[in-house]
């Protein structure tokens, strides 16, 4: 019984220290890829509770000082604590026209 508790405790520790990051294309337009890059970040708990109310493409464009058309949007998702806690980042590219 003690071995089972030890193995379960070890599994919990490993799951809490592990993470996985995936970056996927979200949108592409016909505009040429510009020099400017912007990022909008948020943390999501249990897949429902989002902590950044301004999270989105508009915030990423503002942070990257992109005033012209947006060329690409990528979504980077990192999961922590066995997929209980997520960090999401929208990465946008564009030009400062």
C-alpha cells in the first residue's frame, strides 16, 4: 500500500511540473508579412476562466504597433498541471503603414 501511495505522489509531482506547448496557424491573409510583431497573452483556468479581458487580435496589434493590415495570426497554447492551467498567446504580424 505504501508503494502505491509513493507512486501516486510521484505521478502528481511529475504532472504538476510538466508542460506542453503547441503553436498553430490561426489565420493568414493575402497581405505581405510585415516587420512588426505583436503578442496578446492570457491565462485560462479549467478551460473556462480567462484572466485577460483584452485578450485578442486587437490587443496584439496594438502592442506590436501594427497600424496597417494584419498578415498572419498564430496561436500558441501551453498547458500546465495536467491541462488544468493554460497560457494562450496570439502572435500577429503586420506592417506599420
